């Protein structure tokens, strides 16, 4: 299935969320003693060979259930690209409300790359 990580429930894309560039998946990993949120993305590029990174945005929004991440270098994501870039993010989940949505930003071009719901195993 296109939006499914093996061994995890399928990801539902919220119809009101922005259209994502590429394929993005997130789930809460309940294995082990501490829960983690895991985010993976595959997106089109023009073939640049760089190490893409997902990092927590310094400023999070007022919605505590949305995790805002920054993709660097996000300006190399091209909707019509013929090559594939990949990025991965993992962190311990915070106390309080669980994340329900992920927003991935490209701060260099000031655009949203992905906005999607979190699945759960």
C-alpha cells in the first residue's frame, strides 16, 4: 500500500491539510519503555546528492498536537524532480497531548512541503 510502512497502520491524509510534496509517513512507536514519534519522507529532487535533515522547528505553533519540522536543505525539493531524496526524524514523545499532525517546512523558500496526520501502531 502506498501510504503504509510495513508493520504499521496506514496513514490517513486529512482532506483539509495542505497537499504534500512526496510521500510522508509518521507514527508513534510504542515498542520499548519510551514512546517515540517517527517521521519518514521521500520527495522528488533534481538529483542533488546531499544529506537531507528533519529537525524540530525552533518555534512551534500554538497547537500542541502539531509537530513542526524543518527540512534542510528544503529548497532542493522539486515537485517535478526525477530523483528521490529521503529524510528521517525520531524523538521521544513529549508529556501531554500526543502529536496528531506533522507540518514540514522549507524555511529557505518559506513554503510547506508536507502536512499530514500521524498514524499509530
